[in-house]
């Protein structure tokens, strides 16, 4: 037997929302706002400034001692600097002539340690002595006026045709006195 019950539908639906729907809607709305309020973005650690065509001069008693050039310098909030492109540094004798020229692929300055580091295909040309020193990293301290590395070093002396190989080195900032930490050999070479 079939029932002839007919369900009647109210035309237009409910005219107001039930209290339960309002509470759920407000709960979602407020929880969404609360999540946004507590949400923190990642702290920016990139450079705060970029300078093109950088020139840095270091002098003592009015006489230039070091002259550095690099195409780009990036400075960070902690005052550290990065030189992502080539670096060229000239070291001067008291009379004003360049006695040593340094070239590297990149570099950086650590403000808290007050230490400059050059990296990648570092080449030091001691003009006055006809020597070329190569390594992958050198550090320079303006406080101690010393240059040093823990990396392997090769020095070619074009006057005596000798190659000196070592691991680690300490030198004056103008490379006038070099002390190798662990010499691994001295060899003769032919031609430049």
C-alpha cells in the first residue's frame, strides 16, 4: 500500500539562519583572523644595499697603502659585505709605487671579525720581485696588517725559475715577508 503523504516545501526556504549556522560562521571567521595575526613571515636576510663600481682606499698617515676595486658590493644588516664579482687590490710601497697586485673571483668582509677574505683563483703578482703567488683563498686583517691562509699555496719565482708549494701561509700586507706553514716542495720550471 502506498502512502499518499505529500511533503510540503516552504516556498522561499527559511527566512533567517539558524543560530547554529551563525555561531559556526563566526567561529571560522574569527579563527581565520587569529591565524593571520600570529602568522609571521620569514625574516629578510638579503642585502640592504648594493653599490656598483666600488673603490676602497686604505691609507696610513695620509699615504695610500691599499687600493681595492670591485664591480659590485652588497652590504647586509649586520654590516658584513660581499663582493660577488672580481676583486682587484693594489698594495703600495711608502714611495707610492704599486709593489703587489692581487686579483680574485670574489670576496667578503666580516664586520664582527674585521677580516677581509678573497676567494677563487686568487693571484698575487709581486711586481718588484717578479713572483706570482696563487691560492684559492686569502684573508687580510687591517688590525694586524697581515695576510694569511690555511689553503694550499704555489709561488712561482720567474727570476730563479723555482716553484714553491706549501699549505698555509702568513705574510705582511704588502707580501714583503712570507712564511709558509708547511712547505711541500721547491721545484725548478722552464720558461714563464
